């Protein structure tokens, strides 16, 4: 089973959504964790828009990338364009992608929903590619 790391700046919105989708849709196919260049907290609006479609991320926590070893992961996905700021050993995994999705922070709930749906489509494709 492939191990996937979703990484973002703060691990509070996009990467948390990706982790929720990957755990739900990729169950038994991939193992997944998310982290940030810095840890913060999971955005309550992200929790809300995920719960609207039946995925509960309320128990997920924000984690720092420093807490993980790149060798433990087959795929590393940056969701925010932060790939340029990642240490080289993270970028050189078997699979690396920089999705560069909009940060919904400070925007209305419709922006959160749009980003959520974009994350879902990308995660579905990722699961198919890695399975």
C-alpha cells in the first residue's frame, strides 16, 4: 500500500480536506497523513464543508512536516504551491505533485466548497494513479 503525505503551509484547510477524502475514498488502497510547513489548527469551515458531504474531519489535527521522515512516504502532494519551500528529500519521492489550489482562508463558504470539490477530484485521480 502506497503512503501519501499531503502538505500545505499551515495544515488547516486544503491538506486536511485531502486527508479526509483520501482516508475515506482510498481506504484499503493508500495510507495517508497530512502536515504543514508549520502546524496550526483545523479550520472549522473546512470541517463544516466536509461534513456537508458526509466526511468527518473534526478529529484530525494539524501536524508539522518536521514530525515526519520523507523516506516513509511514496508520494508527496503539495496543495498550495509550497513545493518550492520543501526540503529536497520531500520533492524527490517516487511521486511528487504541486497542485497549487486556491487557499479559501478569508473567503466565503462557497469558495471553501469549490476548493473542497477540486481537492476531491484530484484525490480520486491520485488514488487511481497509485492503486
